C-alpha cells in the first residue's frame, strides 16, 4: 500500500467517526473541521 492510500484510508476513517468532513469534488477532497482544538483523554489504567 502506498502513502497516498494510507492517508486516504486515515481520512476516510476520521470522517466515519465524525472528527472531520471531506468536502470538494469526487477527485479532489479536502478535510474540514469545525473546531480549533481537540482534547483526548486516554486512561492509563484498566
């Protein structure tokens, strides 16, 4: 798999979970977000 495919798959995944929206034409889309920051909490214990 090449780098372009990896980026496409990552962006498609992020769109699917609602973190961004891909806007544009079929052949040329750009990621768009409606926020300035993202805070992620990762629990370190089970």
